[in-house]
C-alpha cells in the first residue's frame, strides 16, 4: 500500500530532522528514549542474552558510546564490531571480571579514558547455582555468587556514581537486574535468592537516598523478573500462571522501565501477586499455597543451568552448576 504523499513527506521530514541532529530514528522507540540519545552506556554481562539486547537498544536509540563488559572477550569483541557499523555510536568491548573490585576500578578508568563517564549503567551480569545450600562450595558458589550478583553492582555503581551526581547536564539512569527470587524464598535457590534480596534492598535504598539528597536527575530502576529463557535457568519450570519469558520480553520491560525512571519493574504480573499473598498470609499458609497451588517451591527441581561447550572461560564460576557471568 502506498502512503498518501502528505504523510510520506511528513515521515521524510522527521527523518531528515533526526539525521541533522546526528541521531537515528526508531519507530518502536518507547517514551523516554531521548534519555539514551547522546549518552554513554555501560552494560555488564553484555556479550549475550539480555545484555546483548540492551546493547542493541542503546545503539538503536542513538547512544554516543556503549561499553560492553564481559569475561567472554571474543564474544564481546564480535558484538562490538557488529554494532560499531552503526553511524554515530562508538562501541567497545572490555574484558572485566566484576567479581574483583580492582578489576572494576580498572575497567571504569578504561571506559572513562576512551569513551567518557557513563550516563547510563546497566548492572546485568549474574550467576546462579541451583542446589540445596549444603551442596554449595563456600568459595566458588557462596562467595562467587554474592560477589557477582550483590557486591559487583554496588562496587561498580559506587565507582561511577560521583560523576553522575556532579553532572546535572543530562538525565542519568541506573538499572539493576535483580530477580523475583529476591522477593520470595525458593528451595534450591538459597544463595542466589540471598544475593538478589541484597541487590533489591541496596538499589531501592540508594534510590531513596539520591532523591532525598536532591539528585533527581538520577533515576534508579530495579528489575525483578521471574524465569527468563536465556539458558541461565535451563530446566527450571515457571510456576502457575507464570510463563517463562523470552529475553526480548524481559529486556524490553526492564529497558522501558529504566527510560521512564520507574523504581521497580516486576514481570510477569504474578510476581506482584505472589508478593501480596506472602505479605498477608501466615507463613505456613503461604508455604502451602506456594508449594501446592502455585508450584513455586518445585520450580527448580529440574534445573540444569546453561551447558557450555568447550573449555571454561575465566571467571568466578563455570559449568552447568554455576553458569558463567551473564543474564
């Protein structure tokens, strides 16, 4: 079907004005996408899964620069080369082990010296170990999970936050990918749940602190999804009325929430429903409902995790029991 000439001229005019400003148009751009145009975006766990989707969204919405952090150097470099073909955006890959504070500090210094200070931070990287608590190795599983899922977002945010606070010239964003596991207990997720509870509590408290201190140009968003089919939770089953989301669905919800400055984004809707039930029911009653009705407590019974082919990559955790850092 051919568009009427007046409508076509209007579309061409909008395209021309956009190109004149040095940005790209995206017909599906959500409200708030202007936050990304001209921004420097830093994404952890960016070489695959949801991290890769965030990187593509940043480029599509006109980011000035995108820093891809991952421990999988070759995969991150390949993605950076692909995305660098887009005009107006510089994309670089950085091999950073976020379980190490010194590595984070060095990584931030490298980003600032090559791309500038980040305006948008996406704390995306994460690992999971699905097993009873007593089967967790104290260093590889317990300490490793807490370092990547809880400490790393705090460490990294602490490094970039002072410049964000001082620079009021444009809106800033901090998006932390937590989990519905951080809102409810679940067998075979004890350490993972603990790490995500910590991430939620920290992110939400920091949001209030920034608002109280008058830094309202910085919006903090915490994303709490149920299971996402990135491979990280291979074998897990969604509870009743809780379908396993595609990475595209989950990433879109998190990204759009970040653009709008929404404090907390829960997906799907049953995450909030479960939180409400647990808040009003006695603990034993909730245990019965969660186990026998919603089947939350059996959702990890068949968990296998991501199966990696070939030699393990460098990082704090590997293999099917402890997938490498990604989301």
